[in-house]
């Protein structure tokens, strides 16, 4: 079918206006962090779900493209982005291993999202990992040359160039020409839409919970919306639409039909973690090119960007790890934590035997940031604070930031080259908390403050409820010389919880046994500053406050007595 450009444009507008109901936006449940175990084989992903991802609180795992593909004998990583057919024999395993992986992950409470390569087929080669024979445009039993865009009619290149190229001038060029020479499926066509949906529904039948839609930018939203409508259930859809300023195809054209991978996010993190992280105070959808938080899947790196220069990567070491800690603490999008294999040649494939990917071994050819105790601690932090706004931001210098998540958690991050010691308002109740990023315990005093030392390129983070020991308390005796009339009592009230947070109705009554000196002994948090006043209550409950400024006091680490006079 050779659609005229105008008709194609009408289809696009209609679908974008209507939107779709099929795909479910934002992962459901209280765990939403996605581990992107790129190029891991199915057996290794299954073991990882059971032993690490589930116990750490990850909500999902993204796995490599599961369909059969061109084989380059394992020499390169990118052969798997050239589908040869839709059977599930690939360099990562076969259909039964894939199905067993999905079951293992589900048993561990981890959803499975598959990398769906549906814009194109191959651009080269003739044999696949599964043993299929094909040539570009001809895939026996699946597609024939009529199922592909043909440059002269479809992609509008008068000079017969096959490749896409005009990203600023023409969406049609981006979506109907061949991305790096890959045979471009004619996704306007019913047969093609049905074949793609059939493949995705096969994965759904095996339990797959959603899809990372590869090269979504190169398929029109109208075509994708039609394909998504054909899917069974409500898979979670997030689409790869790389943002480029001034380009004809923009991520915002796809947020009506699913979520998008937020490419600006990792670019900005690289910029700020190479400069001033204090700039991150407003980081979010007001920043240029960024999509709404509820539509975005964030990543510090992915397999393409780690091979380029746009983002940080594992090769940046501690800064990369720290940026991932920030990502899990910040209130924006659905976070993805990336791990692939260790590489020096950017083309090279993962460790393999006869082309088939070997089991992943952390530290033995594979990167495993997702297992780092600071990262798993932050997955727990993210789950605990999810939905709570950022509160109490402070940035003592360009390398140090601290913020809370509305009394559910608090973190300080130090991107400097030396440790930073400071006192911060945490917003959390008094107590001694376990540090979730592998640091020692953090003591929060009765005023909500903590004095912490944040390691270089490190973080200190705590979550509400994460106390290890009850807060240290000291007895403080309050004596006040106050003359009263019969029936009137003297009480004590102040700024901290132990002194009833200025609520006169709950004020602590003092004893008149030593009249005219009234007194009471109260347990207060140690090493804590607070304000207070004495009040008088008569028989009818009328309250009279001491005049003048609030009284102030700071507890130490042992018992104390305060002698006062009501003037
Ligand atoms: C993606 N997003 O849109 C993937 O994230 C990206 O990694 C994929 O490119 C791309 N889409 C196609 O799915 C990768 C490599 C390319 C490679 C391509 C197909 O980055 O370099 O192209 O997968 O295997 C390779 C050669 C090209 C050649 C092409 C066709 O590198 O030189 O023209 O194959 O034969
Ligand atoms: Ca296309």
C-alpha cells in the first residue's frame, strides 16, 4: 500500500486526538523501579529476579529484544536490533527459557518489560540465531517486499536516498525512510499491524507485562496507536522517542498513547554532575524538552548513550553511581537503573559461546550497579517516599544538596572530592536512623535536625520508620516561681513534641507542692534546642500566657534543672 502523504497526516492527527485506552500509563503497584538488564540472557535474568531484584524492591525488569534476529555470530551487540522473524529463539535463549524467566520474575514480584523492535526488520545478512533464512525485505511466512516502505513513493526522497536524514524538516522522512538502512515496515498496512500485534500478544500470553518500544520515533503515533489497540490486556508501554531540539518528531507527540523514555533527563544529569548539582533544585518538566513526570521513564544511561557522549556511564565510576542515587531520591518519572556488559570496543557483543550469550557474572564482564547496596537501599527509599513532594531543599555549596520527601525520607548528596559535614533540617521525627546508602546511623534531634558527614561522591539517606534505637532522652526539671489565685494552675508548653507543640489544651501541668515554686520533670530529647513558655489556667479553662519573648533552652546529654520566675 502506498499512502499519499496527506492521508497519512490525517491518520496521525486523528489518532493523537483520540488517544487510546489500551495501554496503561505508569506502572501499577507500590514498586515501580525498573532494572534494565540489557543483553542479559534469560537464565541470568531469572536468577537475578529471584536472588536480587525482588528482595531489593525493584518493580520491573527490562529485557533485551526476545525475537529471533540476524546473527553476526556474537561479534556485535546490535544484531539483535535486526529482527529476522518473530519466533523466540535468540542469542539470549529459547521460548521455554524466556517463559521460565517470566515465571521466576513474577514469583519474585518483578514485572517483565520486553524491548519490542517493531519499526523495522534487517538491513543486512541472511541467517538468524534461530536458523531462519531471509534477505532484506523478504522474511518467509511473515513479510514480503510489499510490506515495506519504499523510498521513491513513501519517504519522499526525490534523489532516491533510502536512509532517513531530514530530522528537522520532515516527520515523513524520519518515519517512512529507513533508519540506518533497516527495512522499514509499512506500519499503515493492516497485515503489518496484525503481524506486529500478533508477536506482542504472543509475549503477553507468556506473561510479559509491557514493552519498551524501540525506535518509536520512526513509526507514526497513529500507526503505533492502532497496533496498541490490538493488544490483549493493559500492557505498560514506554516508547523510545529521542528528543532533539527543533525536530519535526517530538516526544510530546507520543505521550497520548503511552509513556516515553525521557532522554533529556540523563543529559541534564551529566551536565549538572559535571558542574553544580545545586542547580537541580527545580529539575523537572519545566526544564527544556522534558515531558510531564507522570509520562516519563528516566535513566542515567542506556546502551546507546553509554556508547556516546550524551550521558554519564559506568565508566564515570562514583559520579555515575551518585547520579543514580539522586535519580532514585528525586520526585520525577519512573526510574530505570541500567546495567549491561563491560566493554572497550563500542561495537563488541556481550561474552558469548558460539554467538549465544553466556550467563552474566557481576564483575566478570558484566556491570551490576543494580546490586550495589547503596542503590538497593535507594530503591527502598524510592518505594518508601513515592508520591511525596520534595521539601526542605538546601544547598550549602554547589557540590552538596539535601532535601526531604515530606517527612517520609531525607537525603544529603555530596558530589565534591572531600567529605562534607553539616547540620540539616530533615523534617523527620527524633530518633537514630539506619543510613540506607551504607553509611553509619543518623541521629535526628527533637527539632528534626541532623548533623551528618556526607562522604565524597556519596550520600546519606534515611527513611521514616527506619529507626534503629529510640532517641536519647534526658530528664529536665522546670521550676517557676509564680504567684496564683486559688483555682489557677501553672502549666508548661513549647515548640517540640515532648512539650506539646504549643498546644495549650495539652500543656503539661506543674505541681504546686513547693508553692510559690511550681515544678515538673519532663523527659526531653538530648542535644536539642527548643522554645517554651509557662501558662496559667483558671478553673474555667481560661489561659493566660507569659508576656514577652519565648524562653529558649538546649538540652545536653544529661539531666538538667531550669529555675525561672514569672514576672
Ligand atoms: C534503537 N533505537 O531507536 C536502538 O536503541 C539502537 O541501539 C538501534 O541501533 C536502533 N534503534 C535500531 O533498532 C543499533 C545500532 C546500529 C545498528 C542497528 C541495527 O546502534 O549501529 O545498525 O542497531 O543492528 C547496524 C550498523 C549500520 C547498518 C545497519 C543496517 O551499525 O551501519 O546500516 O546495521 O545494516
Ligand atoms: Ca518507520
